C-alpha cells in the first residue's frame, strides 16, 4: 500500500474469472442454471445498466442482504469486478487485504452471493451494457462501505 495526496492506495491485481476462484463470492453464470435467492418478501427487478470506461479505482463497495444480484455483460464486453467476502465490514483497513478483483472476459456473467461486497463490473474497454437482475427494493437494501471517506484508502486495480 502507498499514499498519494493523503489517500492511501491499496493495489489489487486482477485475476481471471473462473468458477473455482469466484466461488467464495457467488456463481459464474455461463451455461446451466443460476441460483438466485430472495429473502423477506423481496421480488426480482431486471434492467440494463450502461457504464462508460473510467479509472479502475474503487472508493467504495456495495452489498445486498435480501437478494442475490446477477450481472451479465452484453455483446461479450470484458469487465472488471472488485469483490470482498461478506464477513468483513470494512471498519478497519486490515479488511482491505481480503479484497479481490476479477477480469471477466465477456463469455460469462456473475451472480453475487448474499452480502458479497462488490464494485462494478465496469468496462475495461470503451463501455459496457449489463443485464442486471437484483431485488426490486435494492435502494433500501444497499449497504455501502465508504473506503475513501472512512479509511482514507482507495483500491486500485492492476490488470
């Protein structure tokens, strides 16, 4: 970790997305069935998200407790996804050692497990459109860990 302009940089190297490496965080969605989960009367919501390329610098993480979230890039666009296990709350900078980054080559999507911290997926090329399936009440089921604000740290991903 190094510091730039009073904000520490925690560097994470992206690894290829595989079912085995992603298993602690959810499911790789390619062929077969995706196992989606809802709790507390939640219902599914489907939309298409559009993101333009931006810096691969993560200043926060989100997680959801009442529904899993599936994200699949359209047109085979490659993306980057930052995740962390549900058991950490990012009340301490030590929790940053559990952050991982996955390079999704566009041949598969992900289904994030309940409580999995995430940022993205964001495009590594010009832009990406993502099919997003998550709980309809996501606005009230979105816990945020503000890494820069609360820990004076951002996660920077190296491809």
